[in-house]
C-alpha cells in the first residue's frame, strides 16, 4: 500500500451521525485496538484504556446520561461564541447515534498508575499519548471501512463510573463505530491547504 492510496482512503473519511444496524466484526475491533496500542507514549507508560460497548442496554444507559449532560451544557455552560461555531454542524441535544450504532469505544486516559500496592506514580504526556493512540485507532478503523463519530460530552467524568473504570482514569472521548446508513448526510467541510497546515525549512 502506497502513501498515496492511504491518503485517498483518508480523504474519503467523513464524520457520520446516522448508522445502520449492521454489527461490527469484533475481530476488526480487536485488531484496530492492537494497532492503537502500538502508539508511542511518554516513558512508554501506555496510559490508555479502551472500553468497548456493544450491549444494547448499556448503550441506552450511556445515551441517557450523555443527553442529560448535554442538556445542562447547552442551557448553562456553553459560551455564545462556541454556540455560534457549532450552529453550522446542526447539533442536537438528542444523541440517537449512541444507541443506534453497533459499537461504542469509550477512550480513557490513565493519569497515574500503581507501580506497587498503594504507591501511585504519575504517567507522562498523557493527553499527547492518548491522542496519538486515538489517531491510530481512527485510521485503522477507517482503513477497515468503518464509519465513525468522535463525541465528547462535557463534562465527561461521569463515564468513569458508568463504564466501571477506576478513579485514576478519565474518559477522553467516545468513538462511535459502525456502518453509515445509506441516507446518512455527509458534512461538507473544507480542509485547509498544505500551505496552511505546514511549513518546510529546507
């Protein structure tokens, strides 16, 4: 596979909010997670955990919790500038994709780890490390032909308890994974040019 073919595939990726009911292949999900786990990390601490949810009842519970958080966010927390920036995306408080998509991957960052019983030490460059691993995961699933949505409720801390994770972990985002519905609208977004995103010092 050439870099040009990778680029062509990447350029076809779109954020999808309308999924059909076709199940994901869990072998694909596991392979993509193994790819994500190859990402570099600060001091090789690998400060990530991926909670994969396919159970309908848990997806409904997560959706209800997220919608409640969203309602509070839009009513009292969001700034007017932020609200205007989100208008072009036509976002709604209701998040049906959280229960419709066949797979949700809640991505957690581990702020510290226990190197011996009762002794906790910090992890390094956690946000950067988890961000790189998430990029690896998205690219792998895109290559496998899956549609995705990155979704971050705010505040997000409630997902630690909902997913049964320890208190040293904080959710970073929910990656919604599945197959795009045939009538799913595609966002018409213009990507920046090479001149805008990069500079070269020869």
